[in-house]
C-alpha cells in the first residue's frame, strides 16, 4: 500500500512536469515560426536580387534604334539634354508629326527650350507642344495620355533614357489604351556585358530605378497616388 508521503510527493511533481512539457512545446513552435520567417526573408531577398539582375541586364541591352519607323507623334520625357536632342532630331527627320515635351519646369520659356535644343525655330514653333504640369513619371503618363487622345494619335515614339524606359512604358501603357508605343531609349553609357557592375554611379542609378519600377508594379495591384505626404490609396471609379 502507498503511504501518505509517496502520494503527496507524486502529486506535487505532476504540475512541474506538465509545465516543462508545455514550455518545450512553446519553444518548439517559436523555433518553427522563426525558421519559417527566416526562410521567407531569404526567399524574398533572393527574388529581389534576381529581379534586379534581370532588370539591369534588360536595361543594359537596350539600344537606340538606328532608323525607327515613322509614327504619328513623338513624346519625350524631360530629365536630360540628350533626350531632348534625340527627340528634336526625330521630329526634324519626319519621324512624327508633332512632339510633346513632357515635364518642363514652369519657369522655362518656349524660347529657352528652343535655344537649348538647338532646334529649327520654325519647326519648334509649329510642331512642338510643352507640358509643364507633370512632376514625375506618373504625371508624364497622365499628361501624355490627354495629349495623345486630343490629337487621336495611333502610334507614338517614346523618348527617354534606357534605364527609365521600363517604368515609363509601364506607366504610359496603363493610360494610352488606344495608342501603340514605340520605345526610343537614349543610351548615354555602354552597360553591356555587366559593365554596370564596375560603374558605381550606373549601379546606383539602376538600383534606384529598379525600386521605383517595383513600386510602379505594386501600384498596378494596389492603386496608389502620390501626395505631398507620400503615397495614398487612389480613389476607385466606384468611389467617384
């Protein structure tokens, strides 16, 4: 027969054993969650790095067309003298009927632009339109869409730098539903064969643009719009 001491001692040990078992189970679950989180973070990091490699490789292989097909119009996004020069050359060679310079600083006059581009004064006067409302690539797309629609253009040559072209086509393509875009990338530096890896400034520009490109892709899933304080959800059509 078990005496009172044996009974009391066994009963006193049961809660301790149960607590230890519960603690081991909790630690096991925590460890599993941490391993899962670490795996997800590693997977995202690999995807991010792989995506950047794809983006940089794609951009570095973009070349300026030697003789692009004629289009109805030309749009150039401001951001560098080489873009403007290329666009004016296309207009002068008859590759488009009119040219829209999108994103011009409000203080810049037509005369200043004409002198800066070195374009023919008569050609600039008759066939160049200026957009001063756009402040970024999203604005470029919005103002360009209005211009294309107002003139009922069917094909448009888009001029911008090679690193900026993927995001520009993405933003423009969302709004220019009735027009075909023909990219005309301007290349300022040879980045082929991994050249961007040995040029810190090129690497910085590509990495920055890659992140902006990812944000542009995300906007296609969760519509966002820029505000003075950052980004905010864009109003849906149903919401007015």
